[in-house]
């Protein structure tokens, strides 16, 4: 076990540090057995077994297909009507469809699958919090630990909600944490308001008239139309979106013609890309202008263009009071100097956004960079690895959110 690169404090951290090797073993086992969204059968089984060994009060499986929920009841009675009675903590479990290029003993055993985003670590951290909370129970009310499937493009959070997650477990607030290689290990970052962008998929279908490249005047060149559309749509953000707002339009794939047919002008072309934004009004504006501009550009060449605009994940927006509270909890663990309260939002997307649309809460970043090596690689990199040194801190942060949200009130003696 390597030496921790940061200094954390508090009862929860000290308690959890004692079983750090066990959390590391669990995390590495999950890393070696990655599974895609809604296929997390091995992972869900390992999580359920671990939770039962931890002594939680209830373990519920099969929520949102392969999701797992644990319930832990505190030892103190809720005597203050304003006291929050139920707090949710969420970790994602799924991996990515990419080949791992690491060589350590716990590398992926599944060809073409890899935990390249650290969900193995997120799962292990929440199991660590479960063990601590079940062993100590120094809180009032109920802790609900949500192990979510299918974050990587499958909207597993939405699936769990549609499967009755919050009807069965009516939490007053919900929190999630994601490792962040851009921050040094031992640091925690967040902000009130937008943390991550909405993710939308755009597909632009262009129809022209194919023909011989030597007689282009007899065609309506779909490749030429596609090129003009690619250039034109970049003006939407710079000329239609307010400078103080944020949006990104990226055309990421172009399909037209046959590379072996050098003299054939194709009759159709397809563009695929993504739009990222934080504000629903900006999202509406971009969708409208894309449809108008693509149709107009194509019409100018005698072609047609239709836009399919799919809203995949909404923006991840922290509620103000919960974000401030989570930052205060983080400060109690690592000190004010290691808490970034105004972390820059990311244009990446996260389906915890669905939970934050349903409940107040906050999404946090847990620093994990050791300065070099796999733990400092960017997320979704084929040499990435979760930093096991931060497992106790992540578990303690989860547990402290519960303890400080629902503290055991001192006894009042007559």
C-alpha cells in the first residue's frame, strides 16, 4: 500500500483507513471485471455481497435493471421536525467499450472493456461508506446508498428513477462524487449551479443528386453542401448565443461517398455531432438555429437537409444550499485550502443530472492525480487507473455527508 499523498482528518476517515486494504482489493477486482451499462451482473453481485457483509439493514437489487440500493438506519431518533430524515448517496458502476493498455495485475480481463472513468473506485468508495455507517450509526434518520448502472450513455439514473427509486426511497437530498485527475489527490472541488453540461446528439441528413465527378454541373453535390454546413453551424454560438453564456457545437463524423470511387459524387451525406450547453434556453436556441441554418444552406444549393436533435442528458446543476453544505463537509475533512468552491464547470455530461432534476443535491469532484502515471491520465484514456490512495477519503466524504446532514442530537436531561 502506497503512502497517502494528503492529510485528512475526522473520525470517519480514521475509521475507514483501517480497512483501506480491503477497499483496494475490492476496487481492483471490479477493475479486472468491467461491464457495460445494464450488464453489470458481476459488479452488482459483488456489491450486494459486500453490503451484506457490511451489515446494512436492507439490500435491494434489480432497480433500474442492474442497480443496487442499500439502506442503513441511524442510531439516533429524529426529534427535530426540520431535521432531514433520509439522505441519498450515489455511485456509478459501469465501464467503457475500450481496450485497456495497462500492464498491472488488476488490468481488465474482458477484451474491449475497461474501467477508464473510475466507476470501479466510485463503487468501492460507497461500499466503504456503507461499512463505516453500518458499524457506527452515528446519525439520525436513514442513509440510502445508490449503486447505479449505465451512466456511460445509457441514462441509468433515469432508469432507476423510472423504476420507482425515489418513491421507494424518498430522500430529501442526494449527493454523488466523481474522481478528477485534474485535481491533486486530497482536494475536493464543486460549485453551486452548473457543474456539467447537457449532452445532445445531432444527426444531419443531406440529400442532393449524385453523378459523375467529371460532370459535376449535372449533380447536386452533397459533399459540398456538407462542407458549407460544417462551416456555417460554427457561427451559431459566436453570433446567436450571448457571450456570457456557453455552448459548443461539434461535428464529429462525416459519412459520404465511397473512398474507392474517386469520380462518383454521392447523392447523400450524413453529419453526426454533439451540442453542449448549460442553459435550457440556449439549448432551445441552438436546436432551432441548427434546423433553420442547415435547411437554408442546403436549399441554396438545391439540396435538402434535415436535423435530428436528441437531448440525451440534461445539465448537471447543483442546488445552492446543498453545494455549500457539501463544501463545508469537505472542508471539515481536508481543510479550507484543499476545497475548491468555485470549480470550473465541465462541458462533459453526467446522468446524475436526472437525479438532481428530481431532488436537491450536489455533485463533487474528488482529486486523484499523483502527478504522473495512470492515476493522472485523463478520464476515458486507455492507460487511466483509479488512485487507490483516495479510497478512504472518498468513503469518508460520503459518510460525513450523512453524519453532518443528520447529526445525532445531544441528549436533553430533565
